[in-house]
């Protein structure tokens, strides 16, 4: 699973729209490839947090492009709309994955503390 990028961008034509749609699809694939109910690696967690921070920017840029190109570039509009649909659909999923990850890290931490307490209790006379 390749790590997606989060660039600054503008969309002026079909080519720009296609590049951003590909990037957004790569983010969607990255999220879909995450194993459910596993603690994320630090890199995966940072990538998802970056995605959440980048999402509103990307949506603003795509909406601006949509306004700019709405009457002249039908193919670009289709790709812009597809990218917006993906971003809107995956934002709650990303938040859920991050929240679940935090809960699982806390549970693992609590379990580790309990195990250490048990070990200490067994070792103590």
C-alpha cells in the first residue's frame, strides 16, 4: 500500500482534474487497505492525520475549480465531482479509523500495565 501525497494544487483543466482524482483514489485505496481492528503504525497514523488536515483544503480547491470550470470543461467537472465524492465519503471513515486506533492503543497500554502489575505481584513475597 503506497503512501498517498497531499500536495497544494489548482485545477484548470481535465489533466489537472485527472491528476487530483488519481491522488484522491490513491488515498481511498490506502484507507481501504488498512487492516481493521489493528493498531496502526506511526507512519500510517501520521498519514491519516495528514489526510484529515488536507481534506478541507482539497475540497475548497475542488469547489473553486468546479465554479471556475462549470460551463466550459465537462470532463474536468466529472473528475472534480468524483474526487469530491470520494473525499466526502472517506473523511468520516478516516476519523473512525483514527478514533478506533486511539482506543486500541489505550487498551494495549492498559493491558501492559496490568501485566506488569501481575508480574510485580507474583515476584513480591
